[in-house]
């Protein structure tokens, strides 16, 4: 399927939101769309990052955008202005930028981890230009750290680099978030220890409902991360004939989010393969809307 036919596919029909005719009570949360939900279409060049604002608004009725830096063509000033113009045309709002591949913030060598922090500066600037409130970074290391001493070493290294990045982001009134995104970051106790060590008001978590190993109870893990949350990622993979996510108790998880006092965005991040990306986002939105 070529780009033109893809964009004209019946799957790309606007969604008639049930909440549009719901009672006047304000929602507890607002939805956003993680660009990673469309990564296969973008990587296949069927759509591009510059199309993301229009697709989020016109096809899904979502105005909050969670960008992914590795899906961009280039982080140049002219490119950012084109993207910003597309956002203005569609009435969409930048929420955050998920930043990958800019170095290891937990690197054992100080010069390397501080270089990684500095590599993130340009994404802070871009996020501010697009009206985002945060960037998401990772706490990866160059070492495999399994012992208590190794874990503490990673926390100490990350505390230094993330404090530096948070100081820079604070000048733009932005936050820096860490998602449970593999490795020790998917251990909620490690993330909580890092949050308490850095202890800055613009440093927080981005709890992802799906990025936990099997041995960790995801509901308990998210409960631990929510006191520090400045974003929430509704990771989903498949939906049954009843409309429910097949491995996640969505209502239970959203109750945890609500009871934590959170009132920010809930980002849809579809990663499944049985459904198309567009079908998956639509299914997630239908399920979440009555819970908002």
C-alpha cells in the first residue's frame, strides 16, 4: 500500500466520540496520543512525523501529542517550525517528547553521562518551543548492575546527570520524566529511590502500564510510581470482542491513577500486532473514554 492509499484507507475515518454527547461533568483526565502507537506506519514511510498532529486530531479526535524523537526526520529549527505550524493548523498541543538514543544517563564514566545530559538539552529547547511540559529520558547504563552495590551505583550516577538535566529544563519551566522502560528502570523501587535522591520539583515518573517484567505486579508497581507521576502511559497490545484489553484490567489501573490524585494526561501507546495501529488506537480510546 502506498502513502496516498494508506491515508485514504477506511481505517482512517474520524471517530465519533461517545464522550461528545456525555454529561457535562468535566473529565478526570485528558487523553494524549503517543507517537509510538504509529511507529510502524512512520518507519514504513506511509506517514511522517509532520502528519502526526493532523492524524491525531482528525482520525482519533485527540489533541494532545506525545512525540518520539527517533521518529523525526530532523531536529532542525526549520523542521520544528513546520511541525509547529501543523500543530497550530490542527489545534493540537504538545505534551512531551520521548527522547532515546542520546547517550546513557547512568554511564559509569562521569564525562559520558554528563555528555548524555547535555545531548538532551536540544530536546528540552524543542519541547519548550512546541508547548510541551516535559521530556522523557532513560536511565540506562553501560554496565549490568545486579548487586545492591551496583544498583546504588546506578542511582548515584543517574542522580548526578538527571539533576544537571533538570536544572537546564527548569530554565524553560519543563520537567524531566523517567519511564519504566527496561532494565533497572522497570523496577519501581529503584525508580522511587532515584526520585527521592534527586528530589527536584521538575523531576518525575511516567508510569507505563506495560513495561514491567512478569515477576513484578504491574498494579502494585504503578501504585508506587504514581506519587511522582507527571504523565501516564496507557500501554496496550490487543483488545477482545468485549472491547477490553486482553492482559490489562484497565478499570483497576485507572482507579489507581485516579486515587493517586493525578489529573494530567493519559497517553495511549498501542504496541500490538494483531490489530492495525489505527484499529488499536481506536479501541483504546473507546475503552478509556467512559473511565475519564
